[in-house]
């Protein structure tokens, strides 16, 4: 019945649709998750809609993509409201996808791409077009790009992790903003996450003492026993300020901040003179429905001549 109604109610649309043959499968439709409204507090299922759309015939410069991996990153929670995305929109997220068919010489069939075109399964995409997931200005996300060729046996999922945006975030955020030196103490919050785990390991390679902050004993044990952190603080166990002081008795020289809020206040109160703070995120407040007041940081920043810088 649905197909019959569509045939009779959207003839013009179907005139430009197409059935693609991929091995034993035929593809005529693609799906995408739509974010209907800005989240208020914790996201709920009703904030989303799953839309099914006919696949159009490929035009010049377009490619047919089938994702292998999708990302679910914290930035997708805060980007739309922070940078004025218009609702409804395709849910933010990157993907590693295979090019099934192509009319673009830069992206031949069989190749792979990294795309920030959102939560879509099979989709026809113009790599040079602007999509609702990109945003504008300094915060704009990158267009479709060829995927780096990886050694045999290395999963392309790493292009959304260690070898992708989280890896770049960790590497440049720590080394360019914090500039850690051998023998210094580096603290990272959200240390068990995609970015935090890499920050800690890079800091260890630079000869630093590394303290990670995470939630729960299992995560803390993972940081110390498997990733080589010198110490881990479980923020769920109590006073972060006191726990950081014990884990970093010589004070904190560099702080890589993924969480903000009370956790970050506790770390900053332990900073050494000329300490550096890289602000990558503030995930503790992403689900807040009301403004939250925290103690002013200016006095300690002035007294200890701290440097704090945010980055994307």
C-alpha cells in the first residue's frame, strides 16, 4: 500500500530514483536518522526520526556510499545548539564508507572515504556539496575525503578513532596547547574515552607523569594496568581536588580537560605556576537543563599565571 501511494503521489520523485545492483542485493532506498529538535536534557527516542528516501540516479560528480562504520561522538551532542544548526537535520556523525558506484574520478568505485554526512546508510552524495551536518564558518566539519590506505589487517574503524578526529584532537591539543615537557605532570579528564586514552599515552611518550580521571574502578584499572598511566582518580569516590593532590604530589603542570564542571575545578586548584590547560570539551554539562554556577577561576589563574585555551 505504501509503495502504491508513493507511486501515485510522487511520480516526479520516482522518475529520478534508481535501483542499484550490489552483488546479490538491489538497493533502491536509503535511510537516515533525523534530529528533530535540540535536545533538552538527556536525549530521548522521540527527538529522532528514521526516514526512508528513494535513491536518485547518480549525476555527474556524485558517488553512492555504503558505510562500514559510524561514529557516535560527544561533539554531536553540543554542536547543533552551540553553532546554530537548523532543525530538523540529519544526525551528526562521521562514517567510513565504501564507494559502490561513482561518477567522480576522485572517488572510484571500490575505494573508501571518510564522510561527515551524518547517520545515513546507503546514500548518494556529492563530495563537493554542502550538507546540513557540516555547519558553517570556523566550526564547519570537513567534506568527503578519501580514506587513508591502511596496512593489511588494520581495521578501517581506526579512521574514526586513533587515526582520525580523536587522534588528531589528542595529539595537537596536548602537544600544541599544553606543550608538556619531560618530567612534568599531566592530568587528563575523561581519560577512558577515545581522546583521553590517547592523550595519556602521548604524554607518557613525552616522559611525563600521567594521571587519568575516570568514572569507576574498572576504567581506572584499565588506565593504569593496560595503558600505562601512572595513577588514576575515580571521580565517583569523592573529592577530586584531594584525590588529584595525592596522585600528583608535585602539582599539575598540564591539564587536558574533556569534562569541565566540578572535576575540572578540582584539578585546576592543584595547578603549578605557569600551568597550561587545553579545553577540549565539557561533557559533564551537556545534559544540564539549567545554568550551573561554579567558583570563579580568575583568582587562581592570575595568582599562578595559568594559560587556558579552548580548541576544536
